[in-house]
């Protein structure tokens, strides 16, 4: 492969990983796949279970969607994603329920619900069905990595602040903020992490560390809105031009007849006027 082409391919691959794991993080930027993390990822252990199952699900579904599901209707593809998720989640849940490994009640309850993963369905429909298998696997791996990093970090913070421990080892007896065990605590934590991520990206963009198009779109909502408005106007103009070309030309209306006011009547010459007067005089004499 020539060196410029190889460099372009490597740059595109890096942008894809940066977009999936950081700029378009499923949890912090796209806000998809939140439910299991908010409800069940209260420890690092639970977050690893959720992340591992999510990664396996999205990898299998994106590869299958890119390889064999492109010609199927969307409603059928989504059903296949759910069936694959059930096939992955139910055996794991059954094993945990039988005491195969320690797991909280929330984790055992939400693992089967991950068969309906919005992250998997969204990435398959937005990316995999229009790209190759290799590109889809890269996108799935990048999104799975971003999901795992955020979920594990959120689980660690909630375990430390909610239980005063980390990975089952006690850290402090005074850290027992029960709110972090609850879903609203997970929402607050993820919101704070999303705000922190945007602040970091703004700083990176201002310093020129990363100047990709994705950063510009994410960091400047007013520019993004302006681009959307411009795109909408251009699309409306194109539709108007297409409608004009498709519609037949209106037929020319016939010119109106001369009015009685004489505005459109021909102008008489002096000889015609004289003859007209003589004719009128003769008629009057006969009368």
C-alpha cells in the first residue's frame, strides 16, 4: 500500500476510535445504554459484567449486520439484534442466579434487559448496515471501549462513595452516601462526567491538540445549528428548483379584445376623418 494511502487509512482509523470512545461516547455524548449503568453499575464488579456483555453484544451484532443483514428491513434487523442479546444474556443470568458468581439483585434483574440494548441497535442501524465488516468491528470496539471506561469509572466512584470500599476492599467507614446506590445518584454522576468531558474537549480544541471535524461539531452548538439551517435552506431551494423543472410551463393567455374606450382602437388619419364627416352629413340630410 502506498505511504499516503496508508497514512490516510491510519488517520481515519484513529478518528474512528477517538469518535467512538471519546467524542461520541455512547453514555456521555449520545446518552444511549444508560439504564443498566444507572440502575445496576453500583460497583466495579457489576460494571465489568455489564460492560463485558454489552461489548460482546455490539461486536456480534455489528459484524452480522454488516455481513448479512443489509438487505433485510429495519424492523426485522432490530428483532435479530434482540434475539442475539437474549441468547447472550439469558445463560449468563441463569448462571448468576444459580450462584455461579456473586451478583447483586439489580445486576441479575437488568442483565436480561440488556438484550434490548439501544446502543447496539443504534450503532448497527447508523453505521454497520452501510459499512464493511472490518469497519463495523472497529466501530463496535471503539464504542464498547468508551462504554466500558465510563461504566467502570462510574461503578468505582459509586462503590467508594456509597459503600466506602473498592473491589470489595474497605477504604473508609465514613463513606456511606446511599444516594449513589440509587438511580438518581447514577444520573447525577454521569451528568457531571459528561460536563467534564465537554470541558476537556473545549480545552483540547482551544490548544489545538485535537481539531477534528467531530470536535468542532460537538463543541460549537451554535455553529452546528447554523450548518443545519444552511443545509435546510439549500435543500428547500433544491426542492423548489426540482418542482419548477417538473411542472409544465403555463400556457400563454390570449390578448384581451380592444376595449370600448378606444384605448386599443387604431388611430384615424385626417382623410378618413373627413370622409366620415361627409358621410354623417349626407345621412343627416336624407333624414
